[in-house]
C-alpha cells in the first residue's frame, strides 16, 4: 500500500513539474503603438535631427447642462416630495484652447527616397489606407493615408513621423528613450 502511495505521489510530482514547464513566460509587449508620446511642446535643438511642426488648433465645444428652474417641494411632516424639481436644458458653446505648436521627429528629406516612399505606399495599401498607384512620390493621397495611419495613434499629421516609419518596418527601429 505504501509503495502504491509513493508511486502515485511520484506521478503527481512528475506531472506537476512537467505542467510547470508549460506555463507561458512573461513576454514583453514591445513598443507602444501610440505616437502621442513622440511629440514635444518645445522647439527641438537644431542639431537633434529633422522635425515637423504642427499647429494644434483650438476647438469649439458644445456644453449642455441642466439648470434648476424651481426646486422640489416636500411635505413638511413626511418629507416626501410633493412637487418634483423643474429643470431646463441649457446649451452653450465654449472655445477649448489648443495645445499650441507641437514638434515631432520626422525623416529628413534625403531619407525620403523614391524606394522608401514606394515601400510606404505599399505598406499603407496593405493596411487598407492607400489605394493609389505606387509612384515613389509623396502625393495628396499618400499624405491622406499617412494621416489616417497616425491619427488613431495620437498624432494627427500628414507628415510621416520617424516612429510611424519604424512601426511600419520602413526604417530600423531605434529606442528614442520614450
């Protein structure tokens, strides 16, 4: 009987060790797909490379609120509401200031070769963002597709950022410290 229990415990131990090896290791998720952390609010050092500048405009926001017209009336003895409060809806527009000017790293003009731009156009086509011809030149349709790629990632610009080019595999990935 004791031999049988030891055999059973040994089997359980071996199975536990084997299953323990099947656990998934913590795999780093990789760089964030967000481009929002790439921009800065201050002008970059002229020797820091190529940057694009974008003016972040103010926005007009519609604000709707409920304004009390007459307060509720309660029965003095029971505390129950005898007449509910009356409200009216008030809508107003307010200007929300923009962030001002932002700068973000971009490829320098010499890096935007026809081969790289062709690869960009193919990459945007593969993502369903570009349907034009692969010309190797930045045209209005290419710029529109670049904006469509970057906007959901936090950078609303038609100028290709360095990080977006890295994310699409167009240039070598480098760590910018962010």
